[in-house]
């Protein structure tokens, strides 16, 4: 039987408040994601023009239905055909994917041991280690990148240390290279890899490792069969948190890299601000967004399959 109290709580006011709570995030996404995406997608179907705004066609509501038909008829996919035929854009996309994949792999190799050490450290030390990981966030991102410019200069701190230790005889050039870009990316995005893995490993039941040891399982095998599968969710989350923004990164490759590290973020900035080609820049942005949506959809599909298996 349904109690009178539960019936009283299920009032129209409570129902509307519950719907409002669910509706607010959708309104937020529609306003700040879907609507801007529609505008950018429309621009990607336009053509460049020496006018204000610098593209055609422009829809005029005063023309009514005929104006709408003319507007839709003037839209085309020429900009997307240009992206597919011009090697500059293809090279920028491939370079971005390459840099993002290599950087994510390096971040995983460095971040997993750090997260594992944090999770296995004494409880009293874990807050201190956590603060050390997030401490760089207290400084402006741009200031930290400029600091690396000073460190990687020929007369910078890195070369001074290498010369003092006798590792090199002449100071090498670090700036405007792929190495400088990878250093900046790994340094900037390391907390995004460490924290998700740490959050997963910190919840792991230590009795599982004890049981594996009691059954004669060596430590390396217990790590491979117990710890690693448990941490896989954190690894995937950290990889996505690093890979997706690195693909569209602009500041780090622009300040630390050179012409050989031309990523899609720099190409997008050049088309929009230098060339004033809004339609082509919009097409670049739409294709970039589609590329970034693919790993998110794959991850969500994996999560849904896991939830169904749990049922």
C-alpha cells in the first residue's frame, strides 16, 4: 500500500521541481553548446566575402520564405572539400593526433606510477601528495608556459644544469622543437592524468592483494591481475582528459614549438584571425569537434555495456 505521506509528497509542485532540476542542465547545454555549434556549422557552409560580416549568405528575415529558400540554396560543402584536398589541413590534423597520442602515452607512463605511489602512501601523507599534484593549478597557465620558455632557452636553467653535470659540451637548442612541445604538454596536463587514476586506486580494497599473496601470487602478477584491471577506469578517464584538449591545444605549440609542430589549433587561429576566413575556420572547428566526439562516444558505449553487464 502507498502511504498517505508518500502521496502527499508526490504533489505537482514537487514534480515540477524535479523536472526543473533535470531541465536546467539541458538548457545550459543547448544555450552554450548546441546553439554555438549550429552557428559555427552554418558559417562552415558559407563562403568568404569582403564584407561585414565576412561571409555570405546572410539570412534576412524580412525577405520571408523566398529569402529562406535563397539562403539555404546558397549554402555549400566547398569548405569541407577544401579541407580534404589541401594537405596543409590534413597535415595539421594528423600532427595534432600524433602529438596528442604520444603526449598521452608519456603522461600515462609518468602519471600511473605517481598515482600508484600516492594511493599506496600512508594516509597521513596522501593529502600532502595530493596538494603537490594540484599546486601548479594555483599559477596561471600562461605564466607557467612562459616560465618554460626561459627554462628551455640556450642560456636557460636546463642547459646550465646539463653543462654543470657534464652531460653536454655545448648548450642544445630546445625551443621551437617537438621536444619542447612535449615537455610543455606533459608538465601542463600531468595532474589530469594522475588524479583520475589516484581516485580509482585509492578506493581499491587492500585485502584483494593480501588474498593474492596468500595464494602464492607474486607481486608483479598481483599488480597485473588485480591492480591494473581495477585502475582501468581511471586510466581511460585520465587518457580522455588529456588527449581531447591536447588535440586542440594552441598556446603550448605556438609558444614552445616551431613550424614542424603546426597543430590544428594554430591553423584554426591563422584562418580566423590572420586570414579572416571565417567559413574555412568554422569548417576546421566542426571537423575537429567531430574527431573529439569519437573517443567520448566510444567511452560512453563501453560504460553502458559495463552497466548492462552489472545488471
